[in-house]
C-alpha cells in the first residue's frame, strides 16, 4: 500500500477481479500464501487449539497445519479466497495468515477473515498493521465499498479486537453455521464502509505509532 490515500478505482468502474498481490507497510509484509510458508507458519504455532478452534479453513486435524494450509491453498486456487502469509519486517519471521473471504467484486465488498497470528505476537503491532494493510488495500486500491468481519459469538477476544479497530457491530446471525464439533454457531457481524475508512486509518496509524 503506497502513500496515495485516494481511490484507485472510480465509482463507475467495475471491479472484475481481486488478485493475491504482495502488500507491504512499515511493520509487515503480506506474501501470497504458498506451500513454501509451511515451515514458518508451523514455527509460529504454539497453541493450535486456541488458535484454530474458531477457524474452519485452518482447523487442525490428523494432518496438522499442513492440512489447513492445503485447504487454504485449494480455496485460493478456486478463487474463493485471497490468502496471504504475514511476515513481520522487524525480524523477517512468518507469524500467521490472513485472507479475503466472501469476495463479491460486482457489489464491491469482501470479508477480512481466516486471520490467525502466533501467540508470541499477540498484543504487538502485527494485528493492527495487518488490518491497516488489508482494509486499506480494499478501499484505497481496489475501490471497494464495504469490508466485513465476523466471528463466533463465543469468541469474545476476537470481538473485542474487532471493536478496537472501530468496526460497526451489525448484529448476530443465529445458528448460522456448524462448528467442526457439530454444534451450532451464532455469528457476530461487523463492517466498515468506505466513508468510515479515513478516520479508522488515522486511529490505526496512531495506535501503531505508540508501539
């Protein structure tokens, strides 16, 4: 993401595709996810049950993290997601992953999700810098109108993190999807729309400056 804060796609221009481009800012690099990231991602995982219990795309089974990576890459190959590995610039370590989901170019919207960061980098600059980059790319480069985020109603830590970003809580979809264990999940939805982004960007940059 560059220094140009204007929209790169005009309101009358259709968004036809969203490609997995490398993205970078002062704090992190987002690299299009590949099998070459497995070792770095595996090294970032210390508490897989806590990390992946909420993430169906990255759920850990008998095949371990490799299976989650394979599912993410297969979804990316189908065009269902745009997936990145998160690399921390301070030490060059791969520390997690994030994605665009629910991609709808015709209606100028995506969801930011399937995000996980190794516990060693919780409460650091990584999550804020990641959201600054992927949400900024959606609005400033792709010219999208809406970015959504969602989480399990039981995942209070994730809800608080989304609310700290300044996203608007829209409501709860009851019995929305099944969890891997077969129980029903209520899903909490949040969103940011384009006119809200400049203020949010300022807040995120201020938070990062404090690290």
